[in-house]
C-alpha cells in the first residue's frame, strides 16, 4: 500500500488510547491515498466519506469527554477547533472530492497536513498537561 504519511514517535501524545485512534486515522488516510493512486477514486471517495468524517467525529468526542472529565483548561478552544474542522470537511472538502482526482488529492493532502499539525500543536499539549498534573488515562480505545 502506498502511504502519504507514516506514524512516528513525534506524533505521540503520551496517551495510548488517543495515539491508537490517531494511528487509525492515519491508516485510513493512507488507504484513501493508496486507492486514489491506484485509480480507484470511487472506492477512495466512499472510504473518505464513510470512514474519515465519522471516525474523526467519534475520536474528537472521545478526546473532549476525557478533557472534560479532568477539567483540561483548554477544552473549549479544542472543541472549537474540532467543530471548525468537521464543518470544513463536510461543507468544503467533501464537495471538492467530486470535482476531479486532482482536487481529491489536494483534499487528502490538506487532511494529512491538518491532522499532523493538530496532533503536534494541540493534542501533544494536552498530553503534556495530563503528565504535568499526574493524570493517567487508562481508557481502552473505544472506537
């Protein structure tokens, strides 16, 4: 399978349940990319529409529940960013994938870039906060 992104240690938040969910998002984006590269754009579109949006929404909700449970101080900002991302995918990105394969590729590239930057700039921050506050998250992946 062709990959557009590889999981690496610099994407780890230190919270295994969320790292596993992030890995699943990355694997799915790689599947979409591989299908697109193999000229199977209809399958790729279906996978993006049916899996990425739904899984990302569930993952965001899971993160937010844990943040709320432990009174993470940046919860509201994190929620806003999640909501903006989901709205952008649904309202701007999904319509673009129907236009052409090159538009579809640009959407996949955008999603990969957004995910990496979000993990590195936002999610790792909550990982540090939980560690600094001696909070251990033992939740099993539930997605």
